[in-house]
C-alpha cells in the first residue's frame, strides 16, 4: 500500500522556518511548520524581513531558548516586518496589504501579565516568539492575535524591521522617565550611552531626538560606521580603548541618564561610579563574560546613597513602546534622512541563506533576512 496522500496534505499546509534544537549548539536548520489560517481576532501575516540580534546568536549557541511544548525545534526570529494577508472575524484596524510588526512576549498568569504588562512579567513563565516556547518569525507566514500586532506606515517601510529593537530603547527611556517622577525638577540634559550595537545606536538616536547632549562610548576607535552614525545624530563618539568612562565623565556636566548596552558587565559597574546625582542608569542589554568582577563596592554604595541615584533593569517592550518606535522612526527620517537605514548592514537572501546568520563581518551592525 502506498500512503502518499497524508504527506501531500502536510506539504501543502507546511512552510519552511529557520530553527534550532534548543540547548544544542550548532543545530541551526530549516524545519517545516504548519501554515496557519487566522481565527477570530487573529491576523495572518506574510513575513517580509526578520532582523537578527544578539539574543538569536545566544539561542543558536544554546545559551537559552525553549521549543514549543511537544516539539523538538524552535523557529527563531523576533524582529519582523510583514504584510497582512488575511484577517479573522472580528478584527478591526488591520486590512490585507498593510505593513505590520508584532510584539514578542505573551503573558503567563502573573499579576503584571494579567494587568496587561507581559514585558514586566513577575513570574518569568511568559512565552516569547522565537525565544521561549513559541515559534518565532523566521518563516514565511505567521498567525498572530490582533492585540499583539502593530501597524507600520509605508513611509518607514525600508526601516520598519527596526521597530522591535527601537521599542527596547523606547521602553528604557519611558521607564527612566517614570522612575524619575520622584525628582520634581527632572529635566535630563546630558546622557551617556555605553555600547554602539543596534541598541546603543538606536538609544543614541532616541536621546538625541529628544534633545539631550549625548556621548556614546564603545570599544573600537573611530573611524567606523557606528561612530559615523553617532556623529551624524549630533552625538559624540568616544572609544573606551582610548579614554576611560571615568575620564569622560570628569569632563562632562553631571550625567542625568546612562544607557548600558555593551553586552559586558564591567562598563555597567564603571557607570555606577560616575552617574550624576539624582540620575538613573538603565541596564538594557544581556551580558556575557566572566561572572566575577572586582569593583569599588563601598565607593559605589556611598555614591548611590548620597546622590539618590537609581539603577534599573529594562527588558523587552510593550505595545506602547512599539507605537513610540514607529512614531520616532518616522520623526528620525525627517531629522536625519536615511540615517536609520544605515544600521542595516547586511541582507541575507531568503530563509535558505540561514547558515550565514552566524557570520559576523567586521563592522556589521544589523543583519536582516529578506524572507519574501
Ligand atoms: Zn507574567
């Protein structure tokens, strides 16, 4: 007996996705997952572009990531620009042909999630597209609940894939401003951004577009593209190899706000020592490297205490932050035409080019996969 019918049925309803076997290094592969139809209050989205970030690389290196229940593979990708192809019954505000992106995290049953803030999840049992228990966007088509979908205007189509990473710095700034309601005179003027990857650079553009004086520090001495982007926004670029964080702080007015996005712990602790009085240090990026670090603990403690300083972590982002990112990207195109697009340094042609995700050419800032 030749039982071909079921496999034909499977293949017509299936699509390719770039996946890993979570916990298993070097397991990046093409998998097949079902192609979904939108149910009530759901939107079907044809994926056009997916951005790659440090989190994807950590998942590929098996540092974390979990597959959906009962599955061996996790489709990666959480930075997406797509086009609505169909909407389910009851969906309002989205029509086929419209450009969209979607938030990443889905709630568990904790109080914060129940209150509508999965980005502030307390139990950390959330699921996350392409990261924790839910397939990501590095596939041809996804079905998403309309409440997680965010419209992207055509005029920022060329940079729409950056909305998710920008939403992360939008959340960090929004959190900083919420925290700083404690200071009646809060009017930040001077900011330091540590790191010049996608988060450091979009953080620089965000703070510059809000009128702050910004110094952005990263490891490599200029000239290079990241430094050019910093300078084009009106910020100053300084190499940590040439000047210490302490020396920069000594020549600047008090630092009201610091974004830490280097990917290692040491600059964050150096930042604690030089944060201005009443200032806030936002820790935004994951860190690697050695767990132990020698710091001037008592000096840092005294300085935080005497100066009423705050250190806060900020991770993920909300729908509100996505909307802010869309609005700011649109504004940045007026302020600095073409500048945000320079963050996209590499385009992979299709899902089948997945093996090149792990390549890191010198000067690469943001790699995107052109899916459709
Ligand atoms: Zn939660």
